[in-house]
């Protein structure tokens, strides 16, 4: 039982890690594709803001995809729901005492 729970936990962590990496690279691809269009639009309005925009975009693109993520409140709610569900399942499993 312990090995299967450990295996499931490991698989869930790996899945989360891989989905975060895929999401991060998709975000970076969209940023890199939009640089030219947004730069041109910003130039039309204010030339001084172009450098600020490019600095921000480049800082986003150069972030490490494996960095620690901030936990959102929605994620925390789903985690507490998952923990309560696991506790209910474990309570229903008969023990061999």
C-alpha cells in the first residue's frame, strides 16, 4: 500500500513538473512571437516605453522553467480537497489489527 501511494505521489509530481515546463515554454513562444507587433504598436504611442517593454519581455523569457511556482489560492483549495478525499478513502479501508 505504501509503495503504491509513494509511486502515485512521484507520478503526480512528475506530471505537474512536465505540465509546468510545457506551459512555460508555450508562454515564452507567445511572447517571442508578439515582440515585433507590440514593439511597433508601442513605438506609435511612446518611443520611451519600448525599452521598458523589451526589458520586461526578455526578463520573462529568460526565467528558469524549473523555478519555484507561487501557490495560487485555487490550487490550495484543490489540494485541501484532495487531502480530505484521501483521508476519507483511508478511513474506509479496513485495518488488519
